[in-house]
C-alpha cells in the first residue's frame, strides 16, 4: 500500500493487517527497505522508502511471509 498523505518527514500509512491509519516518521536521508511493527496491532510491516527530497515516497506491505 502506498502512503496516504505526507507532512514533512512524517508519513501517514495504512496498516495492511488492521487497516488503521498510522503516522510514521522517517529521517530525511532514509532510503531502502526495513521492517517496523504496527503500533496498533503489532504485526510486522515491510516499509519501502524510495525517491529523495520532496519526491520521497513510502510503500507499506506485510512482512510475515504471506506477501
């Protein structure tokens, strides 16, 4: 799932498990892929960060082996 909305280095993403919209903060120079747990349901996300500067985008998917 792509992020829904962005404010500076804060991104609002939708959890692929519980469907809740969650705010995550990403350092300005962060790129690549990492795993982060949903703060609502605690399931693992695979977070992909690509682009740079104002053109940065975030994609969140399941990281439990079911993807």
